[in-house]
C-alpha cells in the first residue's frame, strides 16, 4: 500500500489518509447542505475509521500485519498473513468491519436519540449517526463485490467450486448490479439511487481489468525469462519486440569477442539508463560466465537505477563476492530504498557470518514489504544457518 498525503499510527496500525478522503467529505457537505451534510460527513469519517479498525484488529488476531488507507468514498484495510488463514478466519476479518460499525453505530444512535426510536423524526445529528453508522454498515453486507458481504459470500462459494469462486463472484456482481440499475431506471422513485448500483459494477470492472493486465504482464515476463535463458544456453538472441538481452549477456558477448572495454561500457550504460527496464535478469547464466563479466567492473562500482543495482548486487552474491555485494547493495538502498536491496545486504551479511547485521537488514526490508521479503528468502541458501533462529522468524514476519 503506497504512502499518501498523511500517515499516522492508530493502535499500532499505519493509517494512510489520501486527498480523495477529504474531497469526498466536502462533496457530501455540498450535496447534502451544511445542516445535515456537516454532521453526516463527520460521522461518516469516524465510522469509516472504526470500520477499518474492525478489519485490522481481526487481521492482527490471526498474526497478520495490517494497515489502513482512507480514500475517496471508502476505506481499505490491507493485511499480510503470516500463515494460511482458515475460511472462518477470513470470514471473521471480513465481518469484523461492518459488524463493529453496526454495533457501535447503533449504540451511539440510541444514545443521541434517547432510546430506540424511528429515525424519521430525529434531528440532523441523529439522522447522521443513523445513516453513517448502522445503515452503511448493513449496506456493506450486501453479498456482492467489493463489499464485505461479497467477500464473505465468496468464501462460502469457494467451499463448493474452489478457486473459481472469485471469478464467479465477479460475474455475479455484474449481473446483480446491471439488474438493479435496470430496475431502478424503470421506477421513477428509484432512479436517483442508480449511482449506488454503479459502485460495485465499476469496482469489479476495474478489478477484472487489472487482473487481465497482471496476467498479460506475467505471460510477457515468462516469455522474456525463457528468451534470456535460451540466449545463455545456445547463444541465440530471439527476444520479443521491445525487449533485449540483459546487459550481462551483452557484456558476455563482448568478452567472448575480446572486447573488455566494450563489455564494461555495456554495464555502465545500463546503470546510467533512466528508461523503463526491458530486459530480464541473468538468472539462467552460468556462474563462471557471470564471474568473468563481473571482473570488468571498476572499483568502486558506480550506482545506478534501482533494478540494475539490484541485479548487479545479486550477481556479486552469486559469484561469491559477498563483501562487495553487501557494500554495494547498502549504498544502493540508501539511494533507492528498495526493500529487495536490503534483502541482498542481509544475504551477504549472512554469508559472511554477520548474524546481527543480517537480521537488522531483514527487519528493515520486512518493515515495508513483508510478503515480498518472505518470498525472496525462501530459496536463499545464505540464510540456512539462521532458519531455526527465533529472531530470524520474527524478522521476516513483521
């Protein structure tokens, strides 16, 4: 979850407040008028935070790390599990938000209303509490995405059709939302509520579009990775349009031709490049070949863009130049703050037997991207001697 206009901690949870959150509250006041709009906007903001805290506390109870974002029209509680959650835990996390909003909203409403009474005759503050608290909480339990009710329903559907449940819920949401819009359009008394049916429709459409983009990107990366591996294995350079062999392969080609300076020029040119990366790391390269290419690097090695620095420090790790890898990745991290560079420092420190330094850098990396770090260290042999260390487990599960 990226940072936003303002960040603070509430009960230990990072809370990101984005400009859209305040914009929406202003729109509420403008649309409803100051008499009702101001208390409605205030209570909506308060109950949104309460709602997301419900999710965050429920996630924390499972051992997950949670954080909150407040944005236009909504809040979001994102969490990173430290283990596989049971279906009931997932349901509990989804229900906790609207559940606590309905409960506390009802209590506050009864308190300001002076008892359990119908809201029609209430004043502006009483009506604001009623709608911002229990009513929006109940609305969030509608069984369509992206509402919490939809996520709860998805868990139930998953028990029947497995991993296809999410796609089913996306199409179910589209059908329900379109049907609701048609029904509202045909009823003059409901036309003004069509906007509410648009919320799930637009959200699911955006989610499906993003999912397709991720799938296309993953396929493109797989093709590029195979092309890079084939180049190292056979020398054949057959890459998709818009992509090129890694600078490490191109430098290796220059070395094969006896052009040491040209090989160095390729590596330095890549470090200085500011364009989007269009190559794949030399993961399939023989260690001996990478060692020969790394020999042409000057001392000290110049810094460059984050991805190129990450790959370079990874090469130094692979060829056993751990001290150089640690110093280079640490300097690159200071310049770029990329968590994977911190992981490389930790790997190098672990390989050198510097336990405390390795754990400190792992904690640094995990503090911003715990899920990314957990995946990165799985196959890192440098951590083998630390895997049964309680402090190691704590460092990677922050």
